[in-house]
């Protein structure tokens, strides 16, 4: 039964052969590579969470600044006042 990822007819036996070759080639470095990959994934997830938190916090910041603007009375504009000559 071929894997969905390898729709070109590569089966489980071929994938096991590829993994065995990778294990032989990388040997002792494989645990270090896996550890680095795991740390990279964690950092990526933390970055995504920070961005999501910033996006969720953004509407709150806008509503607070909108309330501050409503407390300030509008400035008088000279063009709106009538001038008596």
C-alpha cells in the first residue's frame, strides 16, 4: 500500500530503506539534529503565540485610544466661526 505522501508508488518497504540509509549516514548526529529540530519547532510556536497575542490585544488598544479622543473637546476652527466686519 503506497503512502499518500509518495504518490509515485513508493511503499513502506522503500521508506524503511530510506530511513535506514539516513540512520547510517547521520549516525551519531541524528539525536542532536532531532533535538535542534524540536527546539526550532518550540521557538516557532512561541513566536506564533506572541503574534496571536499581539493581534488579539490590538483592538483593545484602539478602543482605549478612541475613548481618550472622545474626552477631548473639539478645537474651534476659525472657518466655522462667523466674522463680523
